[in-house]
């Protein structure tokens, strides 16, 4: 991610790993000041990714 960028990830269905943290349907996570954003589905998943200012 670019420096000083912030994102919100909302899990709609399934399960995934966000930078190594397990998230499930209904979970949301704020991410700031990370140089890399790794999203890996552990099950069939749908998610929304919001870039925030």
C-alpha cells in the first residue's frame, strides 16, 4: 500500500486471511500504515475493499 493510505475490508461471505489474520463473514478490519496488503481466501469468499482518505 502507498504510505499514509487507509483501507477498510468487509467480509461478505466465507473466510479469508488478511495479512495473516483470520476473518469470517460479517467481520471488518481497518488497515493503516502497512507496506503490503495480503488477502488470501481460505474458503470461497466475497469481500469489499474500501480505500479511505
